[in-house]
C-alpha cells in the first residue's frame, strides 16, 4: 500500500487544512532565524568556500604531464 492510499484510508487529508491553520508566523520564526543564520555564515565565508572548491576541482582534474 502506498502512502497516498494510507492517508486517504486514515482520513488525514481532511485534517490538513486545520494543521496548516495551526502553523502561524510565530511558529515559523525559529525556522526563519536558523535559515538566516545559515545564509549569513555562507555569505561570510563565500569567497573561501569557492576558493576551496576551485582548488579541489583543479586537484581532481589536473593534467599529468
């Protein structure tokens, strides 16, 4: 039995609107804060991250000769 069939059998699709109404902006603030922190760290170290990737790429595909 697939997941979609299980959801229909359990009548969970009728509860979905109520679950979505329960999730308000105040419950999303911690998630938004965590995503902003990850984005900030990426922006801080973007040049070094790209440099490491380039160095690794050159190491993998260098010509022996």
